[in-house]
C-alpha cells in the first residue's frame, strides 16, 4: 500500500516555475514524445553542476594552502554575499515575482533550504583543511543514504530494511577513510601528495563532512519539497542570504581576522564556479526525484580525482579507494532500490 502524499510536496494550484511539458501556441499541453535531452534534463543539469562543484573544492583547497590561509567562513561571506546581490539584480531585471521574500507558501521551506545549505557548504570547506578533496567528496556521498531516510519521513517516499542495511554497511567506508588511530595506529595510511595531518585532525575533517552530509540532506529534501513552486533564483537567493548572515555572525563571534588574498582572481573564480554549480544543481533537482537526482552527483568523484591529480599530484591510498567503493556502492544500491519501488 502506497504512503499518503506528503503535504510538503508541491500542489498543482500554485504557480509552476519550470514545467517541461510541451505546449502549443495557445497554451494547450501537447502529447508529443519528449526528446532524450528533455526527458533527462534534470539529470544532465546535475551532472554538469558536479564539474563546477569539483572545481570549487579544488579552489578552496588552494586558498587553504596559501601562506596566510583564508578561513572557510570568510570564503563563504565573500562568495555568497556577491551571489546574493547578483541573484537579486537578475530577478529584478527579469521581472521575476517576489524577488526578495520569495513566493508565498514556500517561504519556510526556502528558509530551511538556506540554513541547512550553510551547514552543508561550511562543513565540507572545513574538512578540506585536513582531508584530500577526493576523501571529502566521497564522504559527502553518504548524502543519498540520509536523504532516502529524510524522503521517507518528510516526503512519504518508500524506504526498506535493505536500504537501511546499506546505510549501516556504508559506515565501514567512513571508517576506512577516517582511519581512527585506535584501529589503524598513530600513522595510518596517508594518500600520496598530501601534507602530514594527525589522526585527531583527520577525524575532525571526517566530523566536518558528517555535518555537511546532514546539511545537504535538509537542503536537498527541501528543494524537492519546493519543486517548481519557486524559481531557481529564489532558492539561490535564500541560500546565499543565510550563508552570508550566519558566516558573518560566526566571524564576529569567533573573532576571525579578515585575510586579503594576494590575487582576487581566486575569489572571482570561486564566485563564478559557485553560481554555475548551485544554479545548475537547483534546476536539476527541481526536475528529478531526490533519489534519482542524487545519482548524478557521483560524476563529481571522477572530476575530483582528475583535477586533484592535475593540480596537487594527489594519489588516493588503497584504504581510501576501498572506503570509496563501499560508500558509493551502498549509495547506488539505495538509489536503484528506490527506482525499482517507485511507480
């Protein structure tokens, strides 16, 4: 028996900002079959966004390796502050309704997307101080498992005992990547090309990734609940606004000094990559279910491994590769089982 439909899922009586159905000139919906690109538009957008996300993480890693490292909160303030301004200007110029407050009926979901998105973004930035980009990226792929649980609880999507078992198995992958000292000794196995970090620092990086996973879970679930009731720029605006507010507050409370990069080209690069990445990902996730859409995220692993090898000469260790295989296999299993169960 199917679950009752969640009240969080968008209804037909609210404005649609992204229908992909073909229409005639008079507005009537046609029954013409969609092309491959149109049928898979959401997935293709998500895959494209992963290249920009991988590039963004490489850029953040580079900023962390400067003589005067740029703190993660400062990177977020600069990047998301400018993103917020650009989004507002775009919506005003294009005449998109409710450019500041967002559409009525989804404002609370937009707020949740913004706040949870901050933790998803800041967690992975902090982890890059102690982990390779590849290790951090793989740990973030616990998100499909936690998103499946959130989809079951909040969106009334199906969830089986086998899928829960896959989540438990994936924890072994986390252990292999985190390599706690009480299991692997004080040295552990470090990926070739990385600076030395202590076991405690490595575990701190893993913990930061777990915060990112929980934040991403809330963000992706809320985007799915919003559906096409809001324009992608509405979602980007709330996300960038709350990232800027929380990061600015954090810098004041923690008394973090402002570091001025020797080259502002890095900040410009982060901004452009971030805008493309988050906009494409938002547009894609609006057009896909949470479970199927998240599969496109796995393309980021390939992009990250290639880019990190090119820029930093990092070669993943055997334990990291084994951990990655376990996590990705568990995540793909959850996605495939959900696809089989879904009508």
